[in-house]
C-alpha cells in the first residue's frame, strides 16, 4: 500500500569532442606482390597435390610413416599405439620432444629403442621430468612425389586452369587483393588512432 521507490544505475554515453579531422594526413601503404610470394603459394599447391608413394630409402623429415610405438615410464606403459600414421618433423613435440629426430634414418621394418626425458611442463604433471623408454617399429615409409610445374599440373588444381601461366596470374591477383585489403584495414586503424589523439572523451 506504500509508494514503491526504485534506484537504478545505468551506463551513459560518454561526451566526445572530436578533433579536426582534416588535420589527419595519412597515406595508404603501397601494395607489392613479389615473384617469391607467388612461387611460395604455387609450391604449397604443388605439395598439397602430391600423392604419397612408398619410399625405398631411410626415413626423412616430412615422410608419412606407419609405426608401432610402445612407451613406458617407471615400468608403467603409457604409450601403446599400433599401426599409427606419423609425420616426423624437427619441431614436432609429440609424443615426446626429440621423438621425430630418433626416427630419421630408420628403414622400413626396422625396430629401435631409445629413451627421452619428459619435459617439466608436461600436461601430465605426474610424468614431468621422468624418463620415457620407447620402442618403435617402422612398418612403412612414404614420400610425396611432387608433380612437374607444367600446364597439366595447373589443370588439376582446384577448379583447374588452362595453363601454368594462368595459375600464376590467378595467384598473383589473389595475393594482391589480400594485400590491398590488409593495407586498407591498417589505414583505417591508423586513422582511428590518430583521431583518438586529437579528440577529448569525457565519461559521464
């Protein structure tokens, strides 16, 4: 029966006094696409299009391997993976840092045992700093057979191109458009930052 009183706190728009926009003088960064950038994209497309084929040589970084892997820490089996696919890379920390380096030079059918130390910052803290004893068998080794850079390669890429020259032209155009958009976004960001410098913003 008594009058009800409410009290609320609501946000208000700040008071903004813009500076002189005409005083902002910025230039858009020029866009230049180099032959090296185009070649890098073409090489990635070439690598993606390459099939995996059996390799009759020792393991190299970047090969596709099929492995049996057993690992124990303090007598406890922590890894038991059979017929897994694995691509050894120098900077690959899995399953344990240094694992890939021990695979380099192995051959199909070869077995090898080695020990690695689990990093102190390992996500499973109970194993941090401990020795992991590993037993690995290489079941198969495959490598990528890169196609020749010719018109046939260009015709097989995505939607297909009439020639290698047409593919290069398309890649250069896409790189140019991407660089121009990035240059425009940077100009917009720089303009906003300059506007903030010459403007006054007062919170309500």
